[in-house]
């Protein structure tokens, strides 16, 4: 059984007994009929069984006691000392049995969206692949075989690999694996090509006409899409927008993919929000709620319908953000300023748009070379 805090608080047993932990073999809770309890670790010394007391609840909780037991096992293993009895069965602790515990320890530093994404990878990809394997015996060939099995789903593998790597590293800290044994180290990801789709002038006009025609039947969806076009924001930043965060000429997002963020509201974006807020007396809560008013509306079905009418079936919502950046490049705005407008945490993220300025650079080179040739009296 897996020891927990409830067991440490339960009523005294009729006779002295030891409850053994299923996560760390050799670690247990010793319960006396008198009501006293102690955390113990069992080992064999010169053919005799021994019990070492680690501490006593409630002064020492189950999580700290378990970590202490794991540390003693790790120290004994490294020093070549007698290990806790049945430590050889530690290799039988399955990945699926401890994955949630390991992720819980890591999740304290994650944003909710990161936790959800990593939990999805754990349950969809990692537990089906490694859940029945002892966590201590997962080796690089096992990860390579899993990688090969994911050849048809490279993006899913690339998302799940770093999650597995973090879990393996945390398993070392918990004592489930030997130090420096991470089998994901230097494991290559599948090469992928980032999708880059930008609206042309003609496509902008086509989409604008469709949005105008749809104002009556899906006003909220049209407003969301227009805000995405005008601000270059991520779709979740607009669909999850709250009135309390809007302080014209800015939107102050308390959290986003890259942390707290400020979105500058230009005149067209302000006009959209003013129309949405008409007739609203108390401006608080979600700007674009679902029909029940309990969560942000799902924009995706509306977008699929609208883009089909505009003849843009391959256009994703996120491509509106790319298009915002491409227009900024054409207008001569620097990459630094574009990065600030889009809320990029790293300059490398904005650098992906640098090639869009190649035509402008080529035209500048033509003008310079023409001027030099004219000065030299050459005909081009």
C-alpha cells in the first residue's frame, strides 16, 4: 500500500504492526498498540534483520520521511553499504505508479496551462509507453524504440520528450533511479518545419468582407477575430479577456504564455471593444463569455465557418498573429519593437520573422548599387 498522512493519524492497532510502503520498498510505518508510531526503514546486516527509525509523525510527515528513506538507500548504494532489505525490489517500482508523484513535485513551478499540457503528454503518450516498466530500468534503447514508434506523430513526441526527461531527472532526486542516469539525455527530437502562413492584401480584403457580413449572426466571434487581427495577440489572450484588465489604451494581462503582458490598444481595437461594451453597465467579468456565462466562448467553430466563406481553409487563428508581424516588417518596424508588440519573452522568437524583410533589403541593395553605378558613370 502507499503510505499517506491518514495512516499516520489512524487509531492504534490491536497489536504492534508495520505498514509497508508500495513506493519505497523497505520503508514503513511502525504502529504500536500503545498509540506510538514511527517511520522506519528495514535492512539486513550480517544476516540479521534490522529496523532503523527515521522519525516520528506528526513531527515528520510521510513525504519527508519517504524522502529520508530514499536518501538513505541512495547513500548506502553509493557507499557500498548494506542496503535496506528488499531494495532489489525497488527496480519493480513501475513508472506508472510514481509518475503522478514526480509530476506533482515538479508542478509547483509550472503555470496551470503548462501543467495541463504536461499532464496530457503524461497520460496520452508516456504512461501508455512506459507505465508498466520499472522506472529504474528505463534505458536509452527504450526511449529510442518509443521515438521510432512515434515517427508518424513527430509533434506529439517532441512535446512529450522533455516531460519524460524532467520526470527521469526528478526520479533521480527521489531515489528511484541512479544519479546521472537520465535516458533522455542527448535524445534528438524530430525535425519539424514551423508553419508560416501570412495573409496577403487580397486575403485581408476577403476576410474583412466576410466579417462584415457575419456581424449580425456571430457578433462576438467577429469581434474576437478583429481584435486578433489588430493586436497580434494570441487567441487565448483575447477569448479569456476580462473587463477588469482593460485600461485604455492598454490591456494588462496578469498572465499569458510568457507571464504578465501588456497589449497596446490601437484605435481600431479600441473601437471594437467599445462596440462590444455598448449597453453593458457593469464592466466586469469575461468580455466574451460562452452562452452559459461561465467560461470563455469557443471561437474555433466560428473561425472554421468564417475562414471557409473567405476561401482561407488552410488559415489558422494563430496565423493572424504571424500576419500582424509580417505587416509590421513591411512597414519597416524593427524586430525589437515587433517583439515588444507581440510580447515575446526571447528575441530569438522574433528572429523567425527576419527573413520577411529580405525583399526590402534587396530593394535597398538595388538602390545603393544604382547610386554607386551612376557615380561611376556606368549604365545598369
